[in-house]
């Protein structure tokens, strides 16, 4: 985009903050995301961190790409069965990634 700029920003995670450079984009329209109690019920591998994973209708305002790989590399990973969410501990906190098929046969793919 012609109007894109490279700007310094400070990202604040659950346990620490990081200074990076980011590119701006006009009118970034990402869908609201949620990780609900229903999504992680029955996931024993997430029991002790469930309060760090759940949120409702949060609209992403930034995408972290491979140019900031140091923020994406996990120091710990929790996984359960194939159809359960996995969680990874990154320098900015816990993130989840999953494709869940719910009992009503709806399929939800999310990366948070």
C-alpha cells in the first residue's frame, strides 16, 4: 500500500513487553475471535492455564509475521487429542491454535 509506514510499537503481553517495528495497513478488518469455556472443556492438558486462554469477541488489531519470529517461537507446547486445541507459550503469553468440530457439526478454525 502506498500509505503503509514502518513504525516502532511496543507490544504488551500477559507477562512481558517487546519493542518491534511494524508496517501499518489502512482499515485492517479481521473478524472477532473467541476462546470459550465450551472450546476448552474436557481438555485436561489446558486445565491449569484455561483462565489465560479464554476471551470473548476480541478483534485482532495486529498480525505478527515471520519477520518477528522471536515472538512466535514457543518455549512450551500443550497438546491433547487431534480434535482438541493446542496451546503454546510465547514471549507475549499463551496462544491457542485449533480446528474444532463441535457437536452441532460446525467447524471452527482459530489461531489466537
